[in-house]
C-alpha cells in the first residue's frame, strides 16, 4: 500500500509544513471546555493573484447524481441547525478522520467525516460553517475526492500551492471573534493546541465539545453498531516477548524520566504491549482501549464484554487490571489529585485527556492552597512530561520471533498471489468478463486458503486503466471497470495473518503495453531497485533515502504524490510509525535494524493509468569492508517474493546492474516460493521468473 507516513496526522491539514516536535509546558492556558461531563465513546484551481482558489468538486467531475446532492445537503442542514443550540453555540465545526486514538483505520460507527461528506478516503478533514463546507485531503486522494464529493462541498487539495490550510481558511471567511467547535477526543493535544494558536490570530475561540459529537447527533438510527467481537491472546511464539518483560521495559523508562504513570492510547501500542489482538477496526487486529502503566500497577480500560476467560487469565498473570473503557477520564483526574507525574505523548493522546489532567492539576493546586496540612497530598504536586511514547520505537524494532513470523507469512502470501495471478491471466486470455471488484474478491479467496489468514490488511486497491491513477482507488459494486488487456492494471493488496502482516503492489499489462507505459514502469522500477540496494550509515532518517526512488523519474520531469515507504507492524497495523521513507523531512526517526518498511515508488498519469511496485523490506546490518567512524552501516533484506512483470521493462533504459538485480530477485522468488506450489501455478512461476 502506498506510503502514507503512518498515517498523515490531522495536523498535516492544519499547517503548511510540520515543525519539529516541541515540548509543551504544563503552564499553557487550558483549552476552553464547553462541558465537563464524560463522553462515553460507543463506538481546480482558479487564480487570484498568487493564490489558487479551490473550485467545488462539481466543476471537476461529470454526472453528479441529484439524489446524492440532496442527501449531502440534508446532512449539512441538520448539522448547521445544531450550531445555534444553547449548549453548542458555534460558528464552525471541524470533523477529522480519526477516532479517539488517532487511528488511520477506524470502526465503521466512528467514520463521521465519511458519513457527513461522502468522501471515503482514510485521510481528510471536513470543515463546516453556517454557509460553507470544505474538505481537505492530500495528493493520494484528489481524484477520489473529486468523484465522491457532492456539489455542496469545496475540495481543498492540501499541499498544493496557494491552497489555504483549515485555520487560514477559517481566519479568512469568519468574522473576528467566531467560535470554532471540535470534538476533543478526535484531535491530538498537539493538533488542537496548534489550531487554537492559529485561529487566535483573528480572535477566534476554540470550543471543545466534549459531551457530545455533533455528527453523532444527526447520524441517528442509520449509524452502524459499535464493534463487539472478543479480543484474543497473541501467542508468545509470534510475539517473542512476554507482557511482563514489555511492561518492565516501559517502567524502566518511567523511572528514568521521573514519571509515575504513562498513558498509552495508540491502539497498536496497547495491543503490542499486552500481546493481545482484536477485531474492532477493519483490517487492523486491534481493539479499543487505553492502558495506564504505573511502577507497580497496570490498568487496561476496555469494554470488558470483549475480554474472554483466556484473555482475562492472560492479563491477570501479567498483573494487568481491567476497568471500563469509559472510565479513563475519571482515572486521569484521580492520578492528578494524587500528585502523579504523567507521561503524555501529546502527538497521539487526545486533547480531552490532556485537558482533563490539566484541569485536575489546577484543582489540586487550589486544594493544596486551601488545606496545606493535608498529608494525603504528595509534595511537589502533579505534573506532566510531554514526550514521544517509548512504545512506538520498541514496537517498530522487531525481535527475532516477529521477524520470523513476518518472513513465513510473506511466503504463504506469495504462494497465494502466484496462484491468483496464474488464474487471472488465464481468465483474461479466455476473455472472461471480470470487474475490478471481481478480481479483488477472487484474490481474497486465494488468500483465505492459506494457513493463519485472518483478514485483509486494507481495502484492496484494484485499479484498471484510469482507475489505477487514483492512488487510493477502491472498486464499488455497480461502479467499477472491467479488467481487460488494453491497459495497465494496478493491484495493491495485503493480508493479516496470525504471524505477520503483508502489503504488496504489482502493476501488469495483459496485452501489449505502449512505449510510454514501458518507460514509466521502468523508471519506477529503477527507483525501487535503488532503494532496495542502498547502503547507509546508522542514524540515517528515512527521508534521506527518498530521493533515490524519485531520481529516475525526475530525470524526465515525472514524480508521484506520496511517500516512498511506510513502517509495517508485525501482525499489527499495515501502516506503522515512527519510521518512514518520504520527501516530508519533518520525520527525523532513524532507520534501525529490525524495522520493516515498504518500498513503493510509483507514477500516476491522471485519467490514463497508474504504476506502483511495492515490496516490504527488513532493515539489517550491511556487510561492508569498512566501518568509517566506528559506526554500523545498514541495508535492506527483502520480505516480498512475487514476480515483477518483465514485459513492462524497457531494457534499453536499464543498466547491467539493474538487470542483474531483477534476475537475482526472480531467482530468489523461484527458490523460496516454488516449494509451496504445484501444477499450473508452479508452471506460471517458472515462466515468470526466467532471466531476461
């Protein structure tokens, strides 16, 4: 799956360029709260001088259905009616993509931005005022948003020259002193604080509507039920380390920082620490929960109905207590009143939690001043340390068991893909009518036959011809193309297995590719090879490598609008931080041994075709003859072993070294995958791994 920087944070739509992370002092003035009651979470550019003015999406696409416009308009009208309610009182409302844990993929019942706007991409921010509605998204989704947004919405192409950020737009269109509402559970504290500071330039006020979400108020009976499937234990043979060891690691960081507790809110971090998995979120084996870890105590806040007897025993043996999911804010208040020093990763912990803690700290100070002799209050008072969670990096650096599981899962996945491609090629040759959705469904069936398969790791991107140029394209029943032999076909897919997570993209042509297509494909392949072969010194951040993937395209004035590589979890989220390979230089995380990243350069010709080639790579120590400066040098080991279609390669553009790389790769594919196949699939693999 194309690199999304694991995923783009909400703040990417609030500012032009991400600054380096800063530490936020506890003394900052608290955000305005509209309510203190606990909220239970159940679930085109024109020109205007140098400024580019975004046009409504209706001007950029054809055939808008009238009934679609009416549905969208009714939702906006219903939302705007709430603005004047006495307990709301706002002039604008911002609806992000995230849930309370800043997840990229979220439960169906929490997809508020998609429900309101009709745009179903995984990244975007909707802003509604009393008379306007606009949606910001990045370059991966421009074409998709043009297709899905009704005429009532204006598409803002984030990152495009002259397109304002959400805060700039609000400052421009609202009169001074306006009240802008958000649900603080859906914003990280950093994003909320930055938004607050930006809109204050026009004396606007940020209102945290913590008691209710306005989209939930209008969703009503059509809203999907909250997830309810049980959690499960992630076997130690796949996890590689037990829960007690992981908690001990985390507690050592608490001691070093002088903190007495840490709030872990990212769902994959909670699942990794506790060696648990769930199915609350499509494509991601996680469950909704918070974890608070103290020196001698750990508490999981979760829907206890999802905790089976096996999971309960697992947690009890690790010394982990259970409390209801919705009681986390009460626990945060309690910690403050006990004088806790709390570790908060404000890039991921939501603004509701931080605001509640700060308010409780203020009450603690008042109580201390009023009753200085109260011995139950710790001297020094509550405080907070604002730092990146130490869990993120620990999770990203895989241990031996996790690496072995990933390798095994990728081999089984490769066998399924070879069987699939063999079948699909034969069907196309026989002129069988297959839609993009038919193809995606068939691939799922092939994967389901593999041992340990659980689900897909994201919605399969099955794009023929022009649809392949929509970077996050998803075929929809009744509205997708046939897969034929006249154009390129891009297939980006992945799977969740009990022991690993896969993500692979291949682009093929079942007929005769054009000269233009072959040149573009070859230049993408050259970028892919350059990343795969690179050797780099330790402490090198991923953005340093990104230029290698684009160099061949840049030579002829081409590029692509997404990152080159994202981190991948081990039997966890397909998009994982903190590591990435991207042109966005704000991520200074160094690539380390044991990390897994994708390698997926591409090229997309709007309304024509798309190309992407993706493998997953494991960061390893490189075998080099020197060690200049006494440091390690690192490189990559391939995890993905599926043939790359050679008829799309323009050999005259390839160097001898690049041709050797391709032949060597196909030799490895044959050696590793052929023992898992027989019959026609084995013959197909033999044919498609021959040297060129």
